[in-house]
C-alpha cells in the first residue's frame, strides 16, 4: 500500500475521487481495500482540518 500525505489541492481532489470509488465497492474492514479506504479518509480529514477549518458556532 503506497500512500503519501496530502500536500496539494490536486492530490486532495484525486484522493477524494479514490475514496468515492472505494466506497462504491463497500469494502469489508480488514481487507486491503478497506484498510486503504480507512487510511485515505484519515488523510482527507487531516487535510480538510488544516485547509478548510470550520469555526464552532457562537
């Protein structure tokens, strides 16, 4: 499994496409596809938290 940190918008968008594709396959937890999906979602969440922060209401 070759996965790198998301450092650029183009890589972020490509990763979102891959996440979408993997989700369509509904992989089981613990399979290579399921593990890849889990790691990619974690990377997407980290990128979004840094580049698209959402301020709490109030």
